[in-house]
């Protein structure tokens, strides 16, 4: 009888230990699922935040591009018209005014090019490698700093599709 009692107690203890192990495993599984859910929600929040930032930047770039093109560009054109009128009114200073007019033309082209580079709708249609090459070509006009670009994977990009046309 004692041996049978010891066996029954041992079986109860084993069942109790097994029950505790199962409860611990279930609790660990629940915690792991909870952590995964938190991680997924955090990643979703970060994606949403990043998307909001990108949209805000595009909106700001679009506003700046519009201001450059519509306001500053038109003011440069008006000044250039005034210079052309002065050329007609004062032919003796034509050479000086021609130099000024040429400088304004260069400035106008620069403002137009910069506004087109800033405009998000124009840049979205071009792959990032093309945009970088265009920006480098623009910067090379300075001649004081020499630039080079090495792209080992022509035609393929490791960037995610949503970032490859920024």
C-alpha cells in the first residue's frame, strides 16, 4: 500500500510538473506573440511616419519649385525686358546691358533647372541613378570640385521600389 501511495503521489507530482511546464510554455508563447504584434505595429507606424515625412517633403519641394519657377523666374524675365528696353533707349551702354542681360539669362536657366529638379512629379518618373547622374552633371559645371559616380549594378537596384524613384 505504501508503494502504491508513493507511486500515486509521484504521478500526481509529475502531472503537476507537466501542468506547470505546459502553463509556462503557453505563457511564453503568448508573450512571444504579444512581442511580435508590438513589433509589427511599430513597423507599421514607422512606415506610416516615413510616408508622411516623404509626402511633406514632396509638398515642400513642389511649393519651392513653384515659387522658383513662377515668382523668381518671372521677376528675372521682367528685369530682362526692362534691360532690353534700356538698350533701345540708351544705345551707348548696349555692351554693359548686353553683359547684364546675358547674366540674367544664365540665372534664369539656373532657376528653371533648379525648379525642375525640385519638382517631385518630374523626379518620380526617373530612376534614382538617372537623377543622381543629372545632379552630378549640374554640379560638374562648377569646375572647382571634380565628381565621379560608380554604379556597379547598371539597370538593377537594391533599393525598394518605393525609394528607387525619389
